[in-house]
C-alpha cells in the first residue's frame, strides 16, 4: 500500500479539525494559540503534499509552506507577548476574563 495525496489530505483535515475544536473550546489563551498553530501546520501539510503530487518539478508548495511557517512564528511571538502583557495587568490568561481590552 502506498501513501497518496488522499492520505495527506485526510491527515490534514483531521489536524485542522482538532485545531479548530481546540480554538473553539479552550479557555486558556496559550492553548488557543497552540491550536491555531496546529491549524497552520495542517495547511502546510496540504501545501507540500499537493505540490509534490501535482507539480513535482516545481517547489511552489514548499516555498509557500516556509513562508507560512515564518508568518506563524511571528504570530506566535506577538501572541505570547500579548499574553504576557495581559497576564501582568489582569493576573490571568483565561479567555473569559479578557472580555474588554482598554488602554
């Protein structure tokens, strides 16, 4: 049995669904950020696998995946900085406690 594009798409769909479920149900901000990262990795799996099977001579999917990883790393860095700032101000990282953001 060989692994084909449908297997990668199924794996990506499962990971994306788990990430979406985690974002919608978690109360911790850090867990929500981790689930967002899981969703981004599911998209990267799709980009690389479809690029490999559709146009193996080009590396466009790999380039987009690397660009997506760079953007995700910047997003996580900024997100964690915001979480730390909110924790210093409110002494909690629960999403329910962050109903209003004022300066």
